[in-house]
């Protein structure tokens, strides 16, 4: 499955936003079970967004260090 580049670039930030929103909702909701569900899903979403953002940053940094030409072109 392919998604457009703007959506692909927005996903880590969207995951982090959803995570922060759910963590805030867990703090504000007065119920018995929902805060724990909001907290768990929010924390996982926030961590997932951070991991995606850091992995993409690391990948782009590493790709910039390597020569993009083919081995056949160097002969």
C-alpha cells in the first residue's frame, strides 16, 4: 500500500498528537476504566510517533553519508 508523501511525513506528528490528547483525556476523565485505557493507548501512540520520527531522522542522516551511485558506475 502506498500513501502520498505529505500524509506519510505527517504520520509521526499525528501519532504524537493523538498520544498527547489521550494522555490529557486520561488525566481529565472521571471514570473507573477509561483513564487507564486512554493512558495506555496514549502512551503507546506517543512512543510510536517518537520512534517513527527518530528512525526516519536517523535513516535520512545515514543516507546522506553514503554515495548514492551504483557500484557499476564507479568502474
